[in-house]
C-alpha cells in the first residue's frame, strides 16, 4: 500500500515538474527567443491609429527622417560583449560635422533595432551631438539568440560607453532609451558609470520585467502570473543565463548617481502608465518627469514633439558645458 502511494505521488510530482518546465519553455520561446513569434500586445507606435497625433506633422517628420538618413549615412561600429558569450554587437554611428565632445547613445525597444531611433538621432544631431545607436544582443545586426529585456544588456551599455570614451576621453554623454531601451539604461544607471555620463533620459520604460510580463499575460490571455512567470524565470536562467525576477529598473535606479528625465504617455497600455510614478519615486537623484496626455506607448514624441524636445533640452542642457 505504501509502495503504491509512493509511486502515485512520484508520478504526480513528475508530471507536475514536466508541465512546469513545458510552460516555462513555451513562454521563453514565445517572449524571449529571437526568432519566436511575438504576439504580445503591439508596442510599436502607430500614428494612423491615434487621433492625438497630427498626421501632417508626423508625415513631415517622417520625410525629414528619410532625408536626414540619405544625407547622413551612418558608420558601422562593433564591440564584443563583455560577458562569457563574447557576442559581436553592432551599432550605427552618426558623427556630427561640428567639432564637439557631446555624444548621445540611443537604445531601441523590444524586438526592434537601431533604425527605430532615427527621430531621436535627428534631434540630437541638430544640437551638435555625435550619435551612436546600438542594436541590443539578439536584435538588428547584433549576435545573440535571446532577448535580454535590459538585464544582461546593461553591461553591454557600459561597454558601448567605454568604446566612446576610448575614442574621445573628453566625451560628455547622454543615454536615452525607448521602452526596453529605457529599462536597460535605468538598469545600467545602477552600475558604476564613468563621470563622462552626464544624464539619462528614459522614455516609456518598465519598472521590472516580472511586472511588465505579468501585465501582458493578464491583458492578452487572462492568465495569472503564478506559476507561469516562475516557470519562465527558471527556463530563462537555464537557456539564457539570466533571471527575469532579478531584472529590476526600480532597484537599479535607487543606486543611480546620474540625473534622470522620465517620460511616459498617459495612454500607454503596453507598459502601464502607473509604472512611471513607481520609477520616479524610486530615483534619488536630480530628476524630472514628463507626462504626455493622449500618447500611447512610445508616442510622446509624436503627440507633442515640441513639448517633448523642449523638456529634453531644458533638462539635458543643465548638465552639459
């Protein structure tokens, strides 16, 4: 009798363990594997779907982006990731024609590439910044077969900063990130940054990876975070070498020594607007925040471009000579 109970318990435990790993593996392939199908709520801004975006202004901005790229073809740059994986990471560099020690390093969002940062490249170039736009590992032209959600990427950001300083020891640097890129620069802010980094701008970043994925599971599938996120955390550690539950912008910015400007669209549903105050309140440095009514995820620059850039420059210029 006891032996039968033992075998039954072992069978149930085995089935539960296999199911747990299967759920984690499915989530990993779904959300973090580079070539997987991403059906999470679309994070890409769509000007045609938001009446708060002036279509004529946006069309003119897109044409200006196109002409800028035609007249300013970027130079390819590469580094090797500082971790044991030794991935070849790529970036586009837009040198400014004016003599300057000002640099902007701009980081794209989830499943994107550095090409989506052209609007910001153009904005910083107008102010005589040299601009570097890296592709995160597993994105664009960079090597890698998984999405880091900003956590392993924070050390890649440090490596890109070092590459800029190696080229120009007098470099004064602003870091700007969009969505996952925003979370990544906030995560990097908790590490030891060189004094060359003067200011950080985060646009639409999430507080923790666990919370943003839990939100998506609920919004799209009506599923609870437990035990799915726990299984996903286990599988991510096994397959990608990092833990989702450790990936926290909140914890990192509490350690930050760098001034931060926080930007978020009031109508953001991909990265919930409520995360803005969580992040802002956690920061213990000089800080400001910009809330743009009517803007969805990553749309603040489209809904209110003049307010956006005025706020950015009012903040950034304080920390540059």
